[in-house]
């Protein structure tokens, strides 16, 4: 049984290594560290390759989204049999709706940030009433930054 497991693991690992470039090629612009190998046989990346050009990546992603949107629009136009005038009107309406939803989401995020700031200020006021100035200063240095890193709200114990 152990021999069968070891053989399956070795075959799977070997196949994955050989197929990794064919199945999921690395994104354009991402450095290929397999090109340069040091004397020890380990990959050796040049400093220029270590810096992933995020601007190019974002630009490429935006262009890809734009192409995908155009492709979907063409598909909708063809499948629904829309004329040029009707398709323009439809897509203008959809664009306006998407922008309205986007603005609404941004407004909600801004309100949530403001509410968080208010709650944090209230907590700070409450802690100043409880702790000595020295304890409060230590709290601010050691523990308050941890609270700001929290990304999601804790589970609600009342529900």
C-alpha cells in the first residue's frame, strides 16, 4: 500500500512538473526564474526580474476586461437579434445602471468607514476613562494597531 502511494505521488509530481508550463503558462511580464541557474543548480533571479511590473499587469487586466465586455455585448446583440440603435440604447442603460450601483457602493463604504471612525473614537474615550494615562499610552502603542488590522467584523453573539 505504501509503495503504491509513493509511486502515485512520484508520478503525479513528475507529471505536474512537466505539464506546469503547458497547462497554466506564467502571465505575460512575470519573470521566468527558470532561465538563469546558479552553480548550485538553483534558480537565480536577476534584480530586475524580482520587481513585478504591477502597472503593466493592471493595464493588461483592464484591457482584458474591456475586450471581455465587448465580446459579451456582441454576443447579447447577436443572440437577442438587436439592431444597432436598440443595442446602443440597451448598453447605455446598462452602463448607467452599473455606474449608479458603483456610486451607491462607494457611498456605503464611505459611510461605513465614518461609522467605524466614530466607534473607534468612542472606544478611545471610554478607555481613557478606565485606564491611567500611562496604561492608555501603552494600549495605543501595543494593542490599538491590532484592532485596525482586523478586516472582517467579529461574529455577532446576539444572533
